[in-house]
C-alpha cells in the first residue's frame, strides 16, 4: 500500500509542476501579445507633450534595449558632479534622466516615461532655486531638456 501512495504523490507533484509551467507559459504569451499590440500605437500622454510644445512619439518608436546605454551615457559624465558643484541644469538633467532610466529598466515604455517624468519635474525641488531660469519659464527649459534627451536617443 505504501508504494501505491508514493506513486500517486509523485504523480500529483509532477502534474502540479506541469500545470504551473503551462500557466506560466500562457501568461508570457499574453504579455508578449500585449507588448506587440502596444507598438506603433499612439502615446497616451500626448496632452503632456502638447503642454510643453514637444513631440509625443508612438509607443515602440525607440528600442528599449538601445535606450538604456544611451541614457547611461547621458548620466555618466554628470554623476560625479552631483553634490560637488553641479549646475542646476546638470542636477535637473540627472534627476530627469535617472528616473527615466529606472522606468525603462522596469519595462515602462521610454516614450511614456519621458513625458510623465517631464510633467513630474515641473513642480520639483530642482526648479526652486533663486538663480534658476526655470522660475521664469519652466516650460521652455523642460522642453529643451526633453528635446536634448530625444536627440541623444535617436
């Protein structure tokens, strides 16, 4: 009787493992299909782009794998200056690009992150300094920041 029980226990474990694997694969196929559908669709944050007077790129316009090293390339020369004499523009650039990089590494579309993080910076501490030009025209400076990053990504 012990052998029969052992056989059924092993069979149940094997069946559970196979079902788990099957559902895992089905979930991966579903998420890949969602990513494929998202490519080439309009950016849902076009209104943010319009408020800054910048272009909103369609989802999938940029290759996520190529964007990561480009963003890291922007951050590398600025990082040692943060806290050691960086200009307010360098601090603003570092804050913006580092947040976009984190988003992209977490599989958030760069086209979305660039706009949502731009909107987030509008009221950030990086725009509060007394010598900061953005106090008089934050939209123009943030638009220039966005366009500068875009040109680095293309």
